[in-house]
């Protein structure tokens, strides 16, 4: 998790379980095999932008804060 993503999760009192981390990691591995570099991962009511090569969650946005519902600079979307 990047410092930015950690801050967002903490601000919104959102916990990511070890099982969720495993899902994210497995999805990143699959996305990398398909050539993805930046992926939007949808986990329950949470949108995560993940840098695939670094295996880093760049940002986390909960549903209530997804104002425009537009995510840029991604090349794939994964529903977890």
C-alpha cells in the first residue's frame, strides 16, 4: 500500500483483511500476465488503483467518495 492509499483507508476507517490482500495480489499476478500496468480493482464498495508491476495500491476510494466515477490512466479493470 502506498502512503496515499494508507491515508485514504485510515481517514475512512476502512480495513483491508489479509484475505483481501491475497485477492488483490492474485489479481495483480493475473493482470500482469495479460500485460496490464495500472489496474482498477473493485473490492466491495471500494475502488483501488493498483500499479501492477510494483504490486502497490496507489489509491483507494470508497463508493461514497467516488464523485465523478471516472478513473483515468488505467489499462484494466478487475472485479474482486
